[in-house]
């Protein structure tokens, strides 16, 4: 149950309606976060541009791994489920995602992937707690300074979106009960529970 009243998506017009319609077409339903973001289409567009620019710099795999790590550090079930699902479907497969969640190599997951997730988790828990040693661990895993910046940008961007959703009390959409593989679903619920139908 959200902490603020969320509008009926049928009441949106113009750019707001476009946001809802695009996600309904892509996902088959209107995600709850649209009911927040469509209220401020300019912010939604700026968010999409930021996320796209960060993803383009990092590459999809690294962006999604850092996003998952940050979401878990933030205890954002909504973003953990969304990006875990994406990792399982488009990047790692279900077994690869299981390895990431268990902190183990194998099934296409290597020590670089695990280092990125662990570092982004720390960023999600609080950037002020990151130390030079934490950054050195990414270097030791083989990342150069530009790649480290990419990981931080992805994790920090996730801090914005996850914080918006959780601060307004949004629960992950009920659709995640069916769309996220059962073998990883419970481990992706790291904060608020999945909404009931």
C-alpha cells in the first residue's frame, strides 16, 4: 500500500498517458512506479535519459549487475526483482543469476561480476562508507578507473530510483510472482514484499 494516493492511470493525458501506454504495451500491465513517475513526466524523461547514458557507458551486463547490487544494498525489492528478472532473461540466465545471488563463480559468472555486485551493494548501503580498499578490490578484479566510475554511476543512479519507490511505500508489482523464476524470487525480495493481486 503506497503512502500517497496514486492516480488512476486512465486519468493521465498527454506525456503522462504516453508513459503509462508505453509500459502497458511493453509489459502487459501498468507498473506501480508509473503512477508516480507519470505525475512528473519531465522527471521521468530525465531519469530515462540518465539511466540510458549510464547503461551505454557501462554496457548492459555491468550496468545490470551494478544495479542489482545497489538495489540489494538499498533493500529495494522492487528494483532487485525487476533487474534480477532482466539479468535472468537477457544476460546471465536463471542459473547465472543464482550464482550471483550466492556469490559464486560458474554458469558464466566470474570474479569480476561478483566484485561489481559486492561493490555496488556497498554503494547502495552508503557511499560515504566506501574506502580506497573497496575501490582497490575492483582494480584487483581487473577494472580500470573508467570502469569503476561506470559501476559507481550505475549504483548511484539506482539509489535515486529505488529511494523514490521505497520512500513512497511502493511494493513490487504482483506480476513478479509469476514473471520472476521461483528459484531466485525469494532471494530478490530484500525489503518490501511483493504486492498482493
